[in-house]
C-alpha cells in the first residue's frame, strides 16, 4: 500500500461466536536515502531549480561571498541559492501566502513585496471582486475577521508571521539591518516573490483549525501559488486536511513546519498539519543549524516511514519583525517555523523557473534533490 491514512470499518454481520480481531501494519523497508531524523536531507535550491527547468543551467555554483553584503549569507549558502539567483530566479511572479500571526505590511524590507489584490478597491466598503471579503486589498485576517492582516501587538507571537514573511521574500533593496554605518542587509530566498498575508493565529499564538482551513481556501482562491504554514500541534484536523486536499487539487503547494517538540515530548513524527505530508498533501520541514548542519534538538523527526520530509536552516537566523513606524527592525529566532519558509522560498524559485509544476512534481523534486550528506544529530 502507498503511504497514507487508512480507515478500517468492522461491523457485526451474522452468528455469535466470540473472536479476537487483530490488525497489523508493518512499514515497508525505508528507502536507503531516507533518514528517520532528517528525512531526505537539506533542501538544495540550485538543484531543485535545475530539476524544475529540466536543464543543467546552474553549473556555476559559486556561493555568495561577503561582497553580497548579506547578513543571512550563512542560511542562503547552506540552501545553495546563489546559482538559482544568478540564473535569474528570484521568485518574480510567484505569490506565497503566509498563514500566520499577521505580517507587518509597512516593514521597509517587505512593503514592496506584499501581494495586492488587483480586483479590490481599498476602503470603499464594497467587496469589489465578490470574494465575500470586503476591501481585502492585501490579504485577510481570519482571527478578527477584517481586511487588515497585520500582527496584533497583543499577540504573544506578534513577530512570528513577519519573521516568516522576511525569510521568504524580504526585498533585495540595500536596506541596512543595523545603522547607516553598516552595509549588511537581509534578503528573502525569493526576494522578488509577492507575500500574501493571511492571519490565522491570534492572541497566544494559537491557530484555530477552522481559521486555518478558511485561510488555505482564501489563499488558493485568490491566486497564491505556495502556502507556508509555520505552526502545528498534536491534534489532527479533518477541516485542515480537506483544505489541504483542495489546495492540491487547485495546484497550490503547501510547506509546513515539522514542529518543535522533540526535546519536550519526544514525538516519533511531525506534528499536525505537517503530518499530512504522509498523504502527499505538502512537505514537512525540520530545522538544522547554520552552518554546522546539525539537526536541532527541538525539531520533530521525520519518523521511520519514508515521507515528504526535508530540512532547512532553522537555528538563530535573522529576519524581519514588526516595526515602529518608519523603522525597519530585525531579530533572531530559531524553530522549524523558520525552516519552512526557507523551503517555501525555494518553491517560489522553482515555480518561476517552471510555472507548470504540479504539487506532486514539486514534492518529487524537493525530496530527490535534497542532500543528506554531512547532516548530524544534535547532541543536547
Ligand atoms: Ca473582496
Ligand atoms: Ca473594496
Ligand atoms: Ca486585523
Ligand atoms: Ca533587504
């Protein structure tokens, strides 16, 4: 049987002889390349983009140097993005929805990459495009049910969505991260992609399954090509799973954080919704350190059964956070929440290179081009 979730129904039919019923599920032998901790390994942006185009155009694989003036150069080089950028793939024309705690629409490193609903007139109180959302010019807030998907400063995880958005698509614009005396900037993996902010997590950082399902459907119906979901927990959600199926049917690829519970709960698999990677409904992403490629102590493992699981940088990386008006701000975070958007950014590069890729083709390329070499378990 192929990997997936199965349901068995047993009903009494006739007779009254007592008996015991046993059901046994034995995983088939893992493929040699698959590791139960880090799955297929570290995502390789250049190899993934090359596979997306079907051409060997990325042989000039020089890593970024200090001349690029990038603060997040370590993460970008770990992902091998330089050859993809050099070949002209920067996410242009690709829309990546960030289902999260909201995105700072005015951050100087993000504001020119925020998605704009072309069919909606702002502030006229009319749902011009008839999508049941009034004045949704930059996405939607499913927590407060309003047209402003900015973070709420009451939220305990107010930084989260803006950080995720920056990893995907902070602009290549020369904006200094520290002061006018310093020329280091941070750039997203897909620095010309558009970010569609969809707020699904509110006060306390919790995302509600019905908000998530509605957020997925909104993103799909309004032009997203990729959806990033950097959240999760222990409980399955049929609504989320149905929405993920809808995304796949409509050709939208979903990237999900594996979870940060390994050093607390010792899970054997990714959290939900990343667990649905088992059903080929997206990819689960664990976190490694930069530059050491150690699997972080918190990162949920891939599990013993081969599934769509890769790793990306998710340890003490810099990105954008909400600002005081007119002032760009950055901070450093760790988590599989940070690893997932690196992969979402790579998918944006792939889709610019080949917009016709289906979700199944993207899964195949990401897992086949990921590199297990040099990844080590963290010693905690
Ligand atoms: Ca509308
Ligand atoms: Ca309107
Ligand atoms: Ca709002
Ligand atoms: Ca920048």
